[in-house]
C-alpha cells in the first residue's frame, strides 16, 4: 500500500491534535513456524472457498461448571470438539495476567498451523462466561454478512478509491461493548473509535448520554473474536508489541482496544489527507479532541491497518453488560395478530420477525424432533435470545458484566428442557471419538506450549451434567 501523503493536509492534521506522521505500509505478516504439519483440531468445511476451516479456540487451563456451560452447548448443537488453549498450564492467581497468556497461547496455536491454513477462520471465545445458542452454520453466514455490511459502510465513509487503495476492510470481528473498559476516556481505544452502527435513539431519548445502560455499543470486547488466522496473528502481535512498549495493565482487552483505536485514528487521517488533496472540507473529521485525550503512537513505517472491526449489532455476539433490559427470549410463532397489525402503523418496535436465514428450519429435522418434541423442528417455536434493539438472534451469549446472569439466563436457553434427551440421543447414535474429526460430546482437543493433546468428556464435564440440566446435585 502507498504511504499516506501528509503534505497538503499538514495544517489540518495539526488541528486534530499534533504533528502526526502517518505512513501506512501494509505488509504481509508471515508467522514463522517450525512445525511442518499440524492438522487443526476443531474444524469443519463450509460452503465458502476461503477460508476453508473454522478453528474454535477456548483459552482455559482447567474445567469448572461455567466452562462446561460452553462445552455442553457446543455438544448439544453439534459442534466439533473445540481446542482448549493453555490447558493444564500454570494458572496465575491474577485473572488479568491470565488475559495476556490468552493472547500468547492463541499466537502459538496459529504459529503451529501450516502455511495453507493461515487463512482459516479462528474463532476465539472466553471459556467461563459464554455459550452457544445457534449451530455453527450461522457463525459462517453471519460472519460474511457483517463483513459485507462493513464494506458498504466503508465505501460510504471513505469512498471507493481510498477503500481500494489502502485495502480498508473488517475481517477480524470483536464483540461490542456499551462501555469502554478498562481503557480510560482519554485513551484512543475509547475516543478515536468509530461511532456505533446501531441506529441513533435506539435506546430512547437518553441514547449516548453517557449512561452505559443507554449508550449504543461502540467499544471493543475481546471475549469473542473471529477472523482469518493470519490477520488475527497480526493483531495479536501488535497488541503484544504494545504491552512491551507501554505496559500499564494485564488486560488483553486494553491492548486490543489500543490497536483498534490506532487503526481508527489512522483511517481518519487517510480521509483527511484525501479530502485535502481534492479540496473537500470534511469538518466532521476535524473535530479537535480535548487536550487530555491521548493521541495514538504512530511512527512512520509502522503498520496501522489491521482489518479490525466490531459486530456492532450483535449479529454474532451478544454481550450482557448493560443489556439486561434489551435481551428477551422470543418465540416468533406466538406474535398476536393485534401486535402484527399495530406494528405496521403504530409501533413497529413491538413486532419481531424470525430472520430469513432461520425461517423454515430448526435445530433438528422433523423426524428427529418427533422423537423428543416437534417444536425442535422449527426455530420459530423455540425461545430464542433476541437483541430487542437490533432484532438479531445472536450465535453466542457472552455474560460479561454481572456474572450472575450465567445462572439466571442459563435455564432460558431453548435447549435447556431437552438436554437430557438430546445428550442421550447423541450417545445412542454413537460419538466420533477418534481421528481428526471428533464430536464435542466426546471431549476436547488441548493445546499447550506447541503440544496438542486430547481430554475426554468424562474428565472435563461429565460430573457437571446433572447440575447443568437443573437436577439436584448433592456432591460434584
């Protein structure tokens, strides 16, 4: 990519807050590895030609009830066995320090991949406060939908010429947060990032008033991340480089947010420079940040474009923090005729429609569902967690913020009443527990310090099954 030309925009960049030398040299970061072959342990082919596989990575050193919420949801929904990264490693007593090892552990996994798998999708999610709501096919569909929407947004904001010249795109998607944390408001990871793509006034008259309950999701959450392995590695390395230069905390989210803030600021400078060269006065991009706001560290020759973006509308990832009043469990086939009619003329916000990509299908076929409950043949007949602001049915529920929601929301999952029968049916049918393609109910792959292993379901989550199903348990 050609470097950003500062020349004519010099005075305008001064008004932004200082002399900024921005040079974007987009180079390919090749992760060197001494491994000649490494078969990914959690993958399944899908329709798109690239990337070819999906690697589900869960940083976790040991098991507990909350990890097994995630693993049993994966098993119930037919996911392949995931990879437990850093499994059985020394667990630092400081939870924040564990966050940094999350980055390094996933980096080692990516480094172990052969070159022809560096463009596979990496799907990393926190192990102790997340679970699946939808099958894997929806991850792939929604990922591409969010990327396509981001591309249209970039064309609108930056113009086709800049997007093409500087390869502006969002290939690595992070979860969205309604509060910037742990970064302070003066940090680029808070003030420099794009405005939310969620519609204005979505949370009522107090939208974006500074109260997190009513703020639109705008900030990065590192508990759920999806993107090509190569791009993910580049971002992770940039985050680790930031740790080395400016270590202020052990929160991975802080450093990922800093990289995102730097990218966002650099993109604005590209637009300013382009507008200046073409005699365009774009005052929206010239807003002078308060003096207390810290500018990102951008040195000539340093890369600033990492293809980072957020799943602003929670199509993939639904965070719980400050969303307690805006997540509801909806059966789409029970909307009354009255609500359906009034929504067309009085209040459209009262009507919920099952997304087109879910209509006409369910978690089971009609014949399979008949053996347990016919409702399982149709998503419209099951209670699904819905973002009532954006109307999306997310794939992942991420309980950040108030951890009590891990217990309050768990019984609301559509699969909760059927867990015993669904698990029994899978076991009766027979589990894949050998070879490279194994079922999540058989166990999980492990990856620690470059070594791959396997841990059986009975050694990880079997003892939590009754409790997960709501059965009274005296001892675990």
